[in-house]
């Protein structure tokens, strides 16, 4: 096993070297994951990351459409009812839910065991946290069908599938003789053409139910600040930022932006809880880890992730990053998503104006 791990690591290094060798000396670089320049789901937060039998769990989806032609109306589809799938993976939901989804037609109500919701979102909703929600009941007997625990407390898994489609989501038939080996639905335009990744984002969210009754609260993030000034979502209070100049770079003949940078901070509270299955070398309990992921639809970050709470050291005050605005004037949206290592999540966003 150790030799195999070393081999895989060397293979990864070799592939990385191949990628570097294939890069041209001058040209566009790949956009970082923190730059949202396409249709993207930014966060799907559950109000109860750890639930109890009989609970109702509400999910909130935040997305942004950075399509080059401008934001579009999209259809958001939620599909619940996947409980303890084979292998404990969302892939097991395809067979569990596929037949019910494939049997649906326009206007037919979904079966009671498979809650489904479809929501149309206008372009103005793009990027608004909490605008799109879906509630799923946790079965009372969810632990009865859960696999036995290898170690620690027995737990059950409940999955919710979701899609964001710049078109209409329709069921697709399974592979003949193979069942559902891929998504049992896809995104189509008005002419019936199947759309690609720039128009369709599928995903899933997982909720845990533990036999010992443990719970997990979401992190708390109150907003964003820029150079110490708290940002708001009100248009009349939009903070104005400026880029200094555009200079010609020698060598590749490309224009490179030289801008004033700004300190961006997600305002996270000290809410990290004890992690019941984590201890240090002396057996002392450790707290959950909390971090912030930063996103923007223009400009760039020095680092797009910041640690907010360490398992041993606790709450950290340096939760900031450095943001460089774009040279082009106009509105820019910024997001901060706070995560904990037990599935908790919270999101906030704000607008700034570049002049």
C-alpha cells in the first residue's frame, strides 16, 4: 500500500510537470476557482447539518450566473428522498430515485417518497443568499436502515440532489441494461437540445443523523468589511473603489493592471463547537475547524481561503484576504462562505463599485 501511494504521488508530480511543460510562455492563464465567470453554485447551506429523526431540514442555495452574455433566468430543481444509498455515496441515489424521476411528466405530481421542487429564478436573484430554499423531512426510521458503524456512533445519511439550469430540467432514460449510471436528468433548451456545463450545474448536499444525537450548528458570518468598513447590500451605500492605472508589460506585450489593493474580511463569529470525535495527543477534546472561502465576479485575491478557527488554537483574528479590483469600471460582487469541517456552512455577499 505504501509503495502504491508513492507511485501515485510520483505519477501526480509527473503529470504536473507535463502540464507545466505544455504551458506557453505567453498567453492567458486559467481563471482561479475564486473568480466566478460562469454559471456557478456558490453554497448550499442546511439549517441542520446534523439532524435528528423526524426533523425538517431546510436548504438554502446561493448561485451566480457569470455567463459572458449576462445573467439569465434559470430553473433550480431540488430532489429529495434519497436515504442511506448503497455505498453511502450520492451515486447510489441515481438508482434509488431514477425510476421515480423518469416516470414524471409535465404536470404530474411527484411521488410522496421523492419530494421535488422546481423554482424559476430571475436574473435579479443571482447571487442573493437565501433566496432559493427547499425543505426535506428526515424519516423517523432513518437510523433503522443505516449501515452498522465501523467505529464511533452509528449514523444515517440523507442526500438532496439539486441542479441549476439555464433552460429546463427533464428526465433522461437509464443506460439500457445498466440502470442509472449517470444523472437521471439533464438541462435542455426550448428546442429540445441538451445543454452543456456552461448552462447546467448539478450537485448534492448530505445530511447526517447520528444515533448518539449529536448536533452541529452552522458557523455565523455577519457580513464583509473592506479596509475595515463594513459593506452593505443597499445600492445607495455601495462602497466605491478605484484602480490606479494600466501599464504595458514588456516581454509578452500584454497589458497588466496595477491597482490599489484592499483588505477584505469575512466577519465570522467565534462559534466553533467541540468535535466529539477529535482529540489531541493527550486526549483533550478539539474544536471543529472553521475557514472562509472568498469569491468574486471580477478582480483577484491574494489568497482565496482564510482560517477562522483552529482545532487546537481556537478562534483566529486574521480572517482576511487581499482583493485587487479589476481595471474595468462597474459593479463587482464579493462573497464569503464560512465552512466548518462537519458540514456546517454560512454565506454572505456584498457589492462594491469600481470607478
